[in-house]
């Protein structure tokens, strides 16, 4: 590949074999990855390339829009669930045999736990597949369109999760090895040892590949807005801890220098944010590449010219012009206030469409409109951004942000660590007090590691049930959830069924082996979790008590993802009464804004025709609302201002309904 000197270095490094594009949802990762793959394939026709997506909400095919890539480039949306199914079919018998050799559990128990411990590992098997392609030299270069930040960090932490899972399997074999040595004088390795070692080696090779700066490089993609910049800095910090190679950062969708008020305000805002970013100095040493805001959505054949418009951003290139417009966000067709019976509102959609902003604005508006009631705004996105949006520090414990409104960013990992710590402590006390004279060296290890066989996602469900408990105890009347991007959210909505089954398996184990598993405190905690989980499932599937508010933008790719979200909500029986079409461009005489507005108008018609029964509220661009005051103003426009009489009536109805629901949760759980 020839280096022209005018493109980012990652497009011209012959040694690179794995190129990962990641960042906050909605910043253009898929576009950047697809454009990079096309350029690399075109400049090196003698080499073979693979462009692959690991995002649960794939959009690669939508990005190519029917365009046929060159013969030396394969485009693949990885079916990680199919890879997991294949692994299960190939190795489930081996996993069962390992457990039978090393524990007191019988075959029925083992079958149940082995089935339940695998869901959620699908993304890991996807990356193990990519790692194998690299080792086997199946392609000269692999370009990966990663999921949004939170999901990406979850994936990069997977090697540690699977290491613990493998160690748990190895512990199960330890007793068998010991007994063989005692009764036969020696132990001969067999296929089960080979299976464990092979899995451990695959995960280690994947981890080594991530940290190989010669072969692997991570490209953060961002836009010049405060929330994106904050999330990008958090992502880079995490990648630095993982010792991954980062050299270039792409700043996408930069406004041109123009006399148009919208473009001028956008450019001024972006310039200020970039000047602040460069001024911090934390990202010194990285090269920043700017990409323009194109009038047409970059799809299909248009991807080939994407990098031609890129340029290197430097402090000297930032011409600061203060042309800020103190204008409010304009809203067409405001949404109705939620039903007085509603106890849970979930804001969902593709990453980067403004879920956090609209969730915060809604929570503030409801707190102001419905007096005397308590509302909790919380985030379940692994890459939290409530603090940045509200412009105040939000943590894992609820804090007051306005009259009638508290906020928290749920720390899912801390909840799971707390459960595991309590389990280990109680188990240790029980074994030393109840069975002091028995040598349980191996069975003790099996019992200590049994939580390593819990399904991935248990931590997130624990965090959500913690919040649901606050509702059931009447501490809050309404929960407003700023959800993770679509792919992560959809899996989260399916997890309650899996976790519920896992808990039931645990309870059966406690009852069946009560002489071994006499752990009253941990049992009570799991029973409590089960009750809260039941309450959460009850709310999710009751359109009178919960609602999912969709958030999207007027692009082809966002539309495709919204269709998937609406379809899944219908399948799961979750109501979506409102769809916010956010960040619309107002029409003007500006050639750029005019073309974008015309394209968005066509898409708005498609949204109307496709979702005729969902109320659609159009929200125009108007700066980046941050802080309580700006968000309150946005909330008023999203729902329209009501008079004091109507607000009082809403308060009375809402109060009666929420009190009824709190009682129902306490009784029904």
C-alpha cells in the first residue's frame, strides 16, 4: 500500500492486519470502517481484505446500500449467536464430562448450568473467530466495525471473564487428576485437558493480538461535541490501560466555514470544543483527522471518496469564530405526557441519536410538571454520559439534581462484585463452622467458583433490579431509563428470562444439596433478586405501566435500526407510543443545509408510512443542550407547556396510580 502523505497513517501501514474502528454510537464508525476497507482494497488489489461488524445491531449492509465491493474485499456481518451455537454443539458433551468428573453435582444439575452459563458469550466467540483468521492468514487485513463504546469495552474485558470461566472448568478437572494419581500412580492427559488448554490458548492469543502494536490498531471515531469528546476520552483511557495501539483519531462531520446561521453556529461550537480538547493536553501525541459533514448520507459508492475529503487537524488549523446563536431547539408535533399509570419509561435507539439528552429533558419536565412526586433518572449504558449531559457529577447512588428528580449511573460490575464477595464470605464461614473435620479441598474450589458459571449480563440485571427495588419500596414513583444503544438494549431486554431460569437452577441446587449449600444470607439475596426480576418483567410487558420512547435521526442507517427496534418491541410485547426524530436540519438558502433538509424530508415521509401508529415528534438541531436550565427548556418544548390546572390534575392522577403500583409490586413480587 502506497502512502500518499495526505491520509491517516492507518490506511498506509503494511504491517497492520487488524484495524478496529470504535467510539460513541452514531458518530460514523461504520462509514469510516467501510470507507477504509474500500480504500485499502483498491490500493492493494493483490491482497485480500475482510470488513466485519461485531455490533449486535449490524448496519454494514445498509451502509453499502447494494454497492458491490471489489473482489478482494469480503463484507461480513458476523452472526455471533450462530458461532456460539456451533461451539455448544461441538463441545457441550465435553463440558458436561468435565463437570461430572470433578464435582458432587449430578448430570441434571450440570446440564442446566452448562446451558445457562454460555448465553452472552456470543461476542467473545465472534472475536475468537477473527483471531483465528489472523493466525491462519485467511486475509491480509481485517477491518472491524465495532459496537458503541460500552459494548466495545464489555467485549475487550471478555478475555478476563472467559479466563475465570476456563479456570472454573480446570478446577472441575483437578479432583479427577488427583484421584487418578492416588489410585493409579500417575495421570495421563486426555482430550478434556486438551480442550481446556486449547480454549485458554485461543483467548490468550486473542489478547496478545489486541496488544500487538505492529499488527493491531484501534481508531477512535468521534464528533466535535462535548458528550462525544468525553466518551472518547474515557474510551481512550480504557484502551491505554489495555495497552492497545492508538495513533490516529477521526473527528467526523465537521461544518464548513459559511455565512449560513446553522452552519456558522455549528462550526463555532465544534471549534470551541476542539480548542478545549487540544488545550487539555491529555491527547497530546495523537494525530487528529477531520472529515466534513457531507450534504448526502455517505452510502454505497460514495464511500470510495470519503477519505479524499479528510485533512489533519492541528491547533493552528482551528480558526475560532464566536458566532453562537442563543436559540432554543424547535420542536414539531410535541409528544403527549406519559400516561398517569406509567412507572417506567425507557429511552432507546441507535447510539449517538440523543437518547441521554431527551431522557434528561423528559425527566426534568416531568419533575416540574408533576409536583410532589419523586422521579429517578438512571443510566444502564456501560458508557455512562448522564454526568456530561446534566453537567454535574452523577454516581452509583441517587443524588438530587432538581426538585422531585434524582439521578444515578448504575454500577453493574460493583453489584456483581458485592454478590460474589458475600457468597465467598458466607461459604467460607459455613465450611469452617459446619464441616471443620472434612477435607473438601477440591469441592471447596468448585463451590467457590460456581458464580463464574453465571451467564454474562447477570451484573447488568442485578443493577436494574436494584433500581426496581427502589420503585417497589415506594421511594420513587417513576423511573426514566437512559438505555444502552439498540443492540445492547435488545439483549438486555431478553436477559430477564435467562437470568430467571439461572436463579431457579441455583435455588434447586440449594434445596437439593442443602447440607453443602447452607448459605441463608446469599439465598435471601437471590430470592430478593428473583422477586425484583419478576416485578421488572411484569412492568416491561404491561403497556399501562411501561413505555419505550424511541429516538432516531433522519438517516437511512438509523431508519433501518429503528425498524429492528420496533419489530423487537412488538415481539417482546413492549409498547412504543412515541418516536422522537432528533437532530433534524432546518431548511435554508444554504446549499449544504438545503440538501440535507431535502434528504431528511424524504426520510420523514418514510418514517410516517412505516410507523403510522407511533406518534412522531420532530426535534431540530439547536446547539447541544447541556445543564439543567437548557434541558428544562428542551423538555418544555418536547411535550408542550401545560397550564397549572392541567398540571395539578396530572399530579393527582399520577399520585394515585403510582401508589397503587408500589403496593402491587410489594404484593406481587
